[in-house]
């Protein structure tokens, strides 16, 4: 493993998430503070393979902390999964003397980083950039807070129209295989039911509880469903509800990619800045192949392979709270 880092590459990979720009900014400016050369890699690992790499200065990251998306763009690269693609990527780093990488992305991106680092002796640091919050070793992922706030704003609006028409709305939110966006946005909007992949969805129980609420003329019903729920998301749940409870006027709304866009919240800007700063500090201190996370407001370093394998554990307490508050 290389001992002293002099030139670092930074890239954003996988699905974009609000706050990635704040993290890039922190990596670039902290790197320059330490007199390192910092290189931006466009479109994640694809840019490494295609040699789409450029030198970044402090001014390259001016005026981006408040912007969603990522100035480095994002991609999921199939070619990087192949040894030949990774070898090509390595040659492009080597010719510039880039000797370390900061990878901002989710678990798929970390898998790539881990493999690349093992094969070519390049130190890598991972920063958890995903709206899904599906990575172990951190209380926050960059973008989650913004995505949840976007979902909350949208669901509040849906509730207004649901209320006006005495309708039931099934709202599907993102999260891939994780239910955190659904859980947090569902609690914050007072949803009557929240369906998430981490718990078994009992459809009979759902129908019984909606039917019972209808009987006692509880007017507004909001069901928030994670896209990864075992029943296949909002459309399927709405279809079943319509079939079994035809008296309830039911609509479905898939929030989709609006959850990935928009200006990052203050929290996302803060954690992205803190994590980006510590990514470079970590490289300077010779701490390699870890993901920088925050646990109980303290910096927390998780070996990349652990961050990939382990998932966050969902607290049972939240599930109990949902049941009691929605009754
Ligand atoms: O991982 C982030 C995420 O937005 C998931 O919540 C979602 O399942 C997926 O990416 C969507 O991916 P794509 O951008 O390929 O449609």
C-alpha cells in the first residue's frame, strides 16, 4: 500500500444524492489545504476508464455547496466490474500519478473501490452518498435528509387533496431495498400505515385496519409504501386495496426521482462537509480503505468491506411508535 498520498482523485458514483457537491467541495479544498493535487473524475468509474479526469482548483468548487446533483456527474459502470475495465482505469490514474481515491456513493460504489484497491494498491476512502441510508457504520448518509424532506413536503400536499376528497392515497417512496425514507417520511406526515421491506407486510391486517377506519369515518388515509416492499410497491398495494375495499376511493402516487433532486438541506451540507474534510484527513494519516461515517455525532471509520456487507439495523422502537401514533 502506498505510504504518502500526493495526488487524489474524487468521484461520485451510483445514483446521485443531494449534498454530493458539498462533499466534493470539502475534499477539494481540504486536499489543497494539505498541498495535494486534486483531480475530479467525471461519471464515476466510467470517467476513470474513459480518462475523463481533470485537475481541480479551489475555484472549481465555488458556488456548488447549495446545489443538488453532482458537478462530477454520476454513473453505474458495467465495464468497471470487469478486470479489463479496472486495469484501464488504473493506467489512467497511474499516468497522472494519482495515488488515492475518494469515492462518494453507495454500497455498489464501495464494492468497486474495495476491489480496485485490492488489485492495484490504491488507497480508497468511501463517503456514504445515497438517499437510501442503507449503509452500516453511519447514522447519516449524504442526501437522505434532503430526500426525506422532499418526500414530506410532497406527502403533506397529497394529504390536502386526500382530505378534500375523502380519499385514500397510497404513496410510494424510494429506498431500493431499504425502508428508511418510507419510515421517516411516513412518521413525519402522520401516515396511517407504513410498509417497508424490513418487516413482513401483512396485507390482511392492512385491509382490516383501513376497513375499520373507514367504518368509523376516519376521513383521511395515507399509506406510505417503500418501493422495495415485498408486495412490489405502491401500484400493487393500491390494486389490492381497490379490489378488497371498493368503497374507499383510492389513488396512488409514486414520488420517484424528485426525491433525488433539489438543494441539499442544512444537515446534508454539514455532514457532507464534515465527511469530505475527514476523508482527506484520513488519507493524510494513513488510514485507508475505510468509509467515513458519523455515529452518535462522532467520526466513525468502517472498513469498506464491512460497510458493504452489513446493513443498518432498523429500530423496533420506531415501528412501535408508528403503530401507536396511527391508531
Ligand atoms: O439508490 C438510490 C436510488 O434512488 C434508489 O432509491 C432507487 O431504487 C434507485 O436509485 C433508482 O435508480 P435509477 O436512477 O437507476 O432509476
